[in-house]
């Protein structure tokens, strides 16, 4: 609740809306991360007891809450929705908690942590020639450099030669830092958006798909679900892309799956390698991409969010300036 109150206050100040103007609320978080049942109910205290609200929740990154709210607006059940996500990763053992999303019979009992799994994925790509360690370092260097101007970044600056090796071949700069944080955004109908902001970001397409939960049943150096979601969302002619890649090599996988050319600017915000609050990281990518439309930096942008181990579930949203 303490994280959410200032975030919600800021978004209301930016838009001039009040709680009474919101038809639908949807949040993304995880009770496993909080270590107690129905923790999202406690977070609703940040909204207040009055007026009564129409509220929903996804036990997932809040990017999926955006999808639910988008459907709600398309069906005419709401004109305005507020989506928020939050996670306090430092409160527990994040990388151990993430092991609980693995196959409960054959994988989770081994307690492989998320970084060790990502290291195996990175090693597969290196040995197959899909990428090099220099490619991975270049992703990290660009991300940290771009994050220098981002006030919300947890870390920024340049790579150092003595960065520790966390899990071969991953160095500290290849891994998103454990981050606490919250984020929120407001969705409205196109007509209402014109009254709130001069240059709204219109969601022209959004889709999410899932790959097999069995890690040995899929090529870990590729992301078919991202490719399928991008095709369904109409991802083409993209100028800026915000990719939810918690590890440097995963950005390389996503860029290939999304068929992004070198002309597309990737993660100008610094991306997850500069700060990655669990269950808000994907929502932040949508917000950062939308901001580029608001500011006039781009007319057509892409946002990506992932959930599950090793890019198992992927959401792609395409946003553009109003024609």
C-alpha cells in the first residue's frame, strides 16, 4: 500500500481524474512473492473504501491486467480503467520463489533458481552460435547507458571489466537487479483519451501466447509464442520497442522473434536490466512505450511483457499515434 499511494496520486494529478472517474480497476501481483494469501486485497487499501469500485486481479505481471482492462473497454463494460502492478522482491527469496512456477513433479523439487536456468539458456545460445558474449555485453552496455537519464532506474552507467560472474556465462550486468516498485497506467476509449492528453497512444493490437511449460520440449534459444503474438498484434513498421528481457541474451531472442531491424530503437528507458520490479516490469514496458507516442518521439511503438520461466509466456502490444 505504501508503494501504491504515491503512484496513484501522481497518475490522478497527471490526468486530472479522480477515483470516481474510474469504471474498472485491475492489478497484477503475486501472493507467493508477498508470502501471504490475498495480499492484493491489502493493496486495495491504497484505493480507499469509498466510493465502491469494480475491481479484478491477475496473479501475473500487470501487463496481463492491461489485456483484461482492454477487453473490458472493448466490450463496452467500462470507459475508463486503471491498471496497476506492484512487487516487493527484496522482502523474500525472489529467485527461490520463482522456482515454484516450474513443473511441480520433475523440475521444482530440484529448486533450480531463475538465474541458473537463464545461464543454461544463454550457454545453449553461445554454443549453437546464435549469439556471442560480446553481443550480450553490448545489450547490457546500451541499456545501462540509456538508463542514465531515467529517474526511475535502479542502476545505470557503464560496464566494468571486473563485473562478477554470477552463473556462467552471466555476469552481474547481464541480470536484471532485484527491484521493489509499483507502476500504474490509465486506459480509456479513444474518444475519452482526446480529453485527457494531446497525443494519446492508441492500442492498435495486443495479444499474448504461451510456450510449453516443459523446458526440454522447446527450443530455449527461440520464442515462438512471441512471434505468434506479434503477428496477431500486427507488429510491423515499429520505431521504438520496449522489451521485457530480464537477461541480456533474452533481448537477442526477442529481437529475432519480433523481426526488429537495426533501425528500431530498443529500450530507450534502459529496460529491465536497469530495474525490474516483479509483476510491474511488463506494465512498465507498456507505459514507457506509450510515453514515446505521447511525447512525439515515435508514431508506432511496441511493448513486450513476459512471465514464467525462460520467456514461457509473452504479451505483445502495438500502440500508435491517433491518425
